[in-house]
C-alpha cells in the first residue's frame, strides 16, 4: 500500500480518482447481465425484442450490446427442397396486393427439415398471417402430401376455415389430397412464384428463428422426446415469445383483438336497443 501511494504521488494522481469506479460503467454492467439473462431464455431475440422485454429504450440496449459484443444467435439458412416433377399447375399468388384484415383471413403454410441423429424429421406448420399464431402442425419422418394435409386439418380442427391459404409451389401443395381438402372447405389457394421464397417470407423467417429457439435437437434421445420438444417450442412461440410486429406474443395479440371486437359488438347492440 505504501508503494502504491508513492506511485500515485509520483504520477500526481489522487487516491479518489484512482479508486473511482464509473457509475455509468456499473449501470452498463448491470444492463449487460440483464440482457444476457434474456438471451439465455430467448436466444434469437434481437435488440427490439430485448427492449420490449426489459422495457428499456432500444438505443440504450443497442449501445450496451455493441459495447460488450452481445449478439443473438441466428438460424441457418434453409436448404432448398429436392426438385420434383410438377404434376399439377400452380395456383396464382393472391397475396401480391392483399394484406390480412382479420383472424382467419389468410393462413400461410410450409414445412422444414430437422436433422436428428443422422436422420431427417419434417415439421409442417400452418400460421395465421394476422395474429401470427401457429394453428396447426404435423411431424413425420418423410415429406409428403400427408405431412402438409395433416397440418392443415390440425389447424381446421379448432378454427374456422380461412379465405386464403398461401404456400410455395411444392408438389405436396399441388397434390390431389391437399387440394381436395381446400375444395371441401371452400378455401382459395395462393402460391408464391417459383424461385421466390420471399413471397412466403413470414414462414421462412419463422423457421429460421424457431430452429434457434428449439436448440440442439440431438439432446432428445427418442422420436417421442423430439416430438414433445417441438410441441413445447411451438407453445413457447404462441404464448410467450414476443413478436416484434405485434409487441407481444401471438396468443396475447389474438386475445386482445378478440376483446376489442367483443366490445365493439356489445356497443353496437346497445345502440340498437336504445334506438
């Protein structure tokens, strides 16, 4: 201590300056810890979702993440699906100039592969484009018309049919089985232009983030455990994961919209009674 005092005296540095710890630095370190905790539970969250989760200005989040090199994990790019001979003509893209106006107006669907213990498992999903909820899923060890049709029927089990369902031009979506279901439920089919995955961009984005959230699937020892893990991750997405376009989880947004519709309906009924 005596040597340190002599050194400070020689350098003309006061004891208070030497031992001063920046208040801002302390705050940044505390915020860094909070951000790391959020990323631990939500590995794909970027600065916008973290800002919503912590209720802190996003500029401060960006500054601290940049300062300490904190970055969300990113999903791997989805490889192209194997080419198949087209047996049926594609449907037109009905979403070119159309935006979803209410729940069950437009659904989007796609499937992805999961590499699990040197084999492939396939997940098909059906998502409501207005609420961003996953309404139906199907998990199989092969991709076929049955995979995508089962996901659609799963969505229809608890929801009224949409006006439109949109997908890519995969042969599974041109199959007789899938189109028969659409015909029976009077659902119009829409398809992205071939080689234009961005026209079904929401599904592409969903799978990219979902693969980060589900994590290393090889930790599951059996197909049953993997299936349970997938269902758990879908529940997390629907009920807990903040969607930046909505500012909350999809299920929370859907319930909020439903309450708004109910209030408007009750008010209109009261007006009619008064008249």
